C-alpha cells in the first residue's frame, strides 16, 4: 500500500498508467490475487452500494429512534422543487442520508472507509453515474482511485473516529470521493491528489461526538456535508484552483490534529454534541430504557 500521494503521482508519470490501475496493481501484489479477481471484488462493492440505495426503507427507524425516514423527506422536498441547491445536489444529499440511515438501521452497507462515513462515496458516485451516464466500469475505476486515497490516509494517519475524530472518517471519505470524481472528469493523478487535499482541508478538526455513543447523531447529517464537500473540491480542482499545502502534508496535519484532540471528542460520546444538555438527556433516557 502506498504511503504518499506524491509517490502515486510520480508513478503515473513514470509508468504512463492511470492512477486507478497503479492502485489496483499494488492491491493485487499485496493480496496475491489476479487483476480480474480484484476487479470483480471492487465491482461487487459498487453494486452493494447501489443495492443499499435501492433497498432503502422509507419507514424504517433505528432502534434508538434517533434517525430514519429523513432520506425520504429529502426526496419529497427535492421532487417538490423546494431545494435551493437544485436537483442534482438534492439527489446527492438524499442518497447520503439513505445510506447512512441504512447503516444505523442495521442494513447492508459498504464501509467506505468506515461505517460511520458510509454515505459519502456512494452518494457522490451513484448520483454522478445517474447524472452523467458513466459506465459501471468507469465507476469501478473511480472506486479504485478512492481506495488508493484511503490507503494513503490510513498509512499516514488514521481512518477511525476513535483515533482522530470525525475528520478521519467523514474527512477521509470526502477526500476519497473527491479524488474519484476528478478521475471521472478526466483529471490526472496530480489533480486527483489536489481534490483530496482540498476536501480534507475543509474538514480538519472535525470532532467525533456521537450522541449516546451511537453512530447516528450527528453522523448521518455529516455524511451529507462530506458528499457535497467532495463535489465542490472536485469542481475547484478542475477549475485550476490548487491547494497551497501539498496533499500529503494535509494528511499529516490531520494526523497531528487528531493526536491533539481530547479523548472526549474522539468517539467516546462524552464531549461536543454528546455533552450538551440534550445530548446527555438522550443518553440517560436510553440508558434507563435498557435497564
């Protein structure tokens, strides 16, 4: 697994292979499998993302009752023409909610890179495929790009909220999605890395503060933010706007910030929103209901 995005960019230039193919070949070497087998596994993951969206249950709520039905509300608002963001971004928000709610409701999702951030990549990729008509093969390539970015982040920093706050989960997912979008738009490795850097920069310092210790509030709505952030970062990149801080240094900054965070805002359910009067009341109410 690569330890820097700079190295991936260098290999694209030297080998004349696209970013996604370099990532795939590295994965095959690491796991000792053929390119065909690896590709089919990635294809199945993309199809699982599609299935999670298609099998969304508009009536289902999580066991806590804190989340559920909101993806359907967003769909209704979009179809009624009530969204300032327009139809396409409305679809992205809708899919992010649906996938994240499905996770909280114990349905099948793809952790991309984590269960708490599972709505970002599928919301962006599925919506873009519907909008632009990309083939499934192109979407699988984009998933490889996303995986390559996630692998570098995992190597240089962390992906778990318990280790680095929500910047490590939603931030990483947003960076992964942004890079995948740039690939679909015809960008090269340097542009892919730049989009990832812009997306991650926007979410540096984001706390992981789940109310009652559940991956529900505010996690589900943060998937919406991460998805939209990925698209704006891709647009900025394709417009020629470059991050003044190199991509790998942005990842290193995320690691440094995560290590500086109090454990109260690293998935313990103690600080941040979880520590507000309402957050504490919800936790105590749920604790009493289980006792």
